[in-house]
């Protein structure tokens, strides 16, 4: 089966949107970190260490999500170039590697969402206890 140059090109819109979503996650995490930093300076709260550790972990995961998303797009571009030059076997293998790196990026994203939702559930539990 011969792969066409348009096959890897189908990933471009998806990868672009995914990277935009990852960037938004990064910006949101950055805002949370700045907010916690301001809160710690103003109130000197010691109970922020758990949230800080959680945000550090989320920031690290977001970095790797973006890294593998960009690598996937780069490999997809290389695949298209190889197909354009007529190197079909190389193009297919590089495209397969592009798909694997995209899967890795999505897995890390899922992991980050899990951590984020757990952190929010802890905040809701704390809020519920304060309001009860």
C-alpha cells in the first residue's frame, strides 16, 4: 500500500489545535502559580506546599505534552517531505513515528487532566468543609 503525501497533511490541523490547547493549559497553570505566589507573599500561608508540588508536576507534564506534540508535527513534516521526494518507505516509517509521538503527547495530556481534576476535587472538598 502506497501512502500519499496528503495522509500526513491531515494531521496538521489536529496538531495545531492540540498545541493551542496545550498552550492554554500552560498559561492557565502559570496564572495559578502567580496567584499562589501572590497569596503566599500576602498571607504567608504554609499550607500551599501541596498545591505548589501539584503545579510543579502539572507544569512538567505540560512541557512534555508540548514537546511531543511539536516533535509529532516535525516528524509529520519530514514524512511529507520524504513522500514528496519519492522515499515512500522512509515517509511511511517517519509518519508512523509521528503517530506514536502524538499518542505519547495525548497520554501525557490525559495524565495532566487527571492530576488537575484531583487537585480541583481537593479544593472543592476544602471549600465544602469551610461552608458546612
